[in-house]
């Protein structure tokens, strides 16, 4: 279709994309459906900044939903990837970098053995299959608001895009798939104990985000993960700790490194940072469990592009560069952004709660009448948000050059590259965004 010469390139690209791709995007939350308006099509990125198709620059607080721990286009990662691509892009055979990446993961986490895959969804799907194969049981326990990828059995009461778009579940998932899933309220020990008392001998595994970040950041209460591990062990159930989001981001060894307290999950899933911006993920666990996978054991799992040499090179280089100083810088930047946002919202009299799990954080816009809320501990609490205030806040930040996750139910991310220049731009933007949130009304739909 014809456009005026000065028409935004992002709008043109979005119109073209909608003609050939459902919703114009390849992952739903990118569509700005929850906030309104046209998604920004990104042309390039470097350090803490994105540049869209119209040449506008933004401070990035999405960081590709977590992987860009070092910032965009880190020169050492780029150099390693160029070298890997020059040697060939895929072989369908084992390579040295995939062995070294597996060794790096085993060195940093409680797992003894890992299998590389290509996505977080594939990792959680495979971990559950393994748990069912090992135990001979079918039931899976998950928590409302935790998102573990678009696996059929795990889309019951899921977070992330499912809650962003208000979907109760999704067509295409047979009732039988979710019938084998028990959904419990997060941080509720009594509900866990009751479910295990009734169904314990039928439960194959309990899967939980180590620190939930897909309904906004909701931290486990003190000792909750340890309680889950002990409850699982008492009933012969495998505990799957999903660190696709938190793994290698909130610390060298992920959230377990912050919250370990002597407990150990049976299986773990990883993704995002371990791929350095490329599609790569993994699941792992104790030696005797992982030995049940083919070709050593009877539980089948496979992937043509698993351990892709370019992806594992990017991930391995990223992990090796993720020093203690990198984590200190990420932690410092995250704390400063939280302080800036919290101060601006308080001064604008916007009820809110800022919550963090290490350097992973988000802002809950509290509904009028809930001003006394000081924390969000579960999915019900996360859903009681004033989303119209978030929409106004999001678009004001965008207009002032700061790119946020386009959903009130997602975590915010920073990188080691978020320097004073990036933080100064955020500091300039947040008072405007706080004022917009304060003025927002429930019937505000956001830009068309």
C-alpha cells in the first residue's frame, strides 16, 4: 500500500507483517496488544541502546527478555560468533563448544549432566517427559502465574503472554493435557501440603520458576523453595526448578545461588543468558536421572539443531565474560532504576510496589483502594493491577526514549552496559511517565 514519504517505517513494517504473520509478530507480547499502539521494529542495538527502523534511539529495559546480560553487540561475543559462522553454521554432529558449554553449566549449578536444546519451552517439555519416564507417574504440579513455555500441559493458569492478553487457557490444548496438571497458588505451603497428601503417589514432578518473573517479579517467601524440595523428596516426586529466566542472570549460578540454603532440585531448566542472544537452552539434573535419556536410557528426546555451534559459542563466550564485576554492575544498575522509578511514582502519588529477585525486577501499579499493599505474593495479587496506569507509563517512557516490556506482567532487565548515560536518560524520563500514570483513567486504551 502507498505511504506518505514521512510515514513511520515501523508502521509500514507492521502493516506488511500483519499481511503475512499472525498479529504481525512472531511472539504475541511483541504486538503491543496490552498497551496499544504500533510495536517498534528494531534495526540495530549496541550496549544499552536500541535503534528502531525510524532511527529513534531507546534505552533498552527488555534486553531481549533477559539474554543480553553484557549489553547488545558485545565486541568479544560478536568476534566469537563471526569466527564460529566462518567455520560453518551447523553440522548435525557433536562439537567442542557444546561440550565446553555443558561443562560451564555443570560447574556453575547443582546439576551433574545437561542436555542442550533450542528453546526454554523445549527444555521444560523435555524435563517433564523425563520426570514422567523416571517415576512412571503422570501428574504435574505447577503454580498459577508461573510460565514454563507453551507446553500443552503447562498453559493452565500460565503467566507471561497468556495473562497479558487475558486468555483463560488456549484452544488447541486437549482437556486431557491439562487434566494431568494440578495448579496451586504460589507461596501457599498449605495448598502444596494438601495436594501432596491427596495425590502424592500420582505426582511425577513439581515445576516452579526459581523466582517467578512471568506475572511480574514475585519472589518466593523465605524457605519456600526448600520446603518444595523437601515435600517432593518425601513423596518420591521430582522437583524441577525452572531457571530459564533467572539462570546466569541474577548471579553466576542463577537464583539457586542466591536462595540455595542447602537444598537441591532434581532437575533444572536453563535458557536466555546461556545462549548469549541466540536460540539455546538446556535441561539437566542428577546423573542417574539424566542417564535415563536416549541413547543411554529409554526416554527419548532429540533435536536436529540442538547444540548449534554458533549459538553455543555465543552462550559460552557470554558466560565466560560474566565475571563478578559484571554482576556487580548489573545489580547496581538494576537498583538505581528501581530507585528512580519508585521515587518518581511516589512523588506523583501513584500507588505502586517495586519487587525484585536479585537484579530481576518489575513494578506493580496498585489499584485504587489497594494503596496499603506492600508486596505481591501470588498470581491473584499480580492480577489486581491498574493496567491503565501501566499503559500510560509505558508510552510516556517510550516517548522519552526508554523501551520497557510492553506488558504489566513482565520483568524488567538491565545489563552491564547500562552506564551513566543510559541511567541519566531513564532519570529524565521517569517523572514524565509518573505524571502520565497519575493522570491515567481506567477507560484509557493507550495510543491507537
